[in-house]
């Protein structure tokens, strides 16, 4: 079985070399740079297909180098493929955010929205827990829904509660 697989790879490699009119080392370089390029494209266009095809091209370049000059050349190509992929991806991650295209993709502002920007509740008002408060959940107070935080621990849905304290947008409640 190994012989059939090796022969089919050798035959397809020689057919590819004849089709592209390349010698062995030109094919190694073509496969290597195509593989590195596809692995880098995987960083920008994730989906696994480009990365797998790029990895296959890199491994095929190692195999062709092995066929051309022996195991040491194949091992050298494997090391170059690993290092090239690693440093290429690190470089892409470092320089990608600084490119004009990436500035349109990457958000530059933080999300500053709060769930209760100006709560219309007063300390001492009562309400009902809509969800389980452990310690955060949702409750209705004076007919309006609010995100609240329990200071007494777990409060089951439907339990009566009262507002104990308001700290900015946080509404702190206790079971009644």
C-alpha cells in the first residue's frame, strides 16, 4: 500500500513538473511559497480550507525536496515550513491591526452601554423577581423591567423584593 501511495505521489509530482515546465527545486519553491501564502490567508479569511490546502502544499514541498536531494533536504524544508508559518502568522497578527483595511474591521471604541442608564426607582420601592437572581437577574419594579442585583443571595423567580440601594446604574435589592 505504501508503495502504491508513494508511486502515485511521485507520478503526480512529475506530471505537475511537466505541466508547469518546472524543475524539482522550482516546484519546491512554488509549493513552499503557495503554502505559506495560503496559511497566511487563513488568518485573514478563517474557514479551515485555505489552511489545510496550505499545509498540504507545505508538506508536499518537503516531500519533493526529499525526492530531489534526500532526507536532509526534506527535513530542512519541514523546518523552514514550520518556522515560516509561525513567523508569518505572528507578523500578520502584529501588523494586521495597523493596516487601513483592518482599521475598518476592528472596532476602536469600547462598548459603554449600561442596562439601567437612569433607573426611575427609589430606595424602598418593591417589585417581583422575573428571573432567578444569583445574584444578578431581572425584576419588575413599579411596572418596569430592570436588571437588578441581590445583596441577600439567591432569590427565586416570583419572589417579592425591595430596593435597598442604588449605586449609579446598579440597583441592589433584597428579598422581602
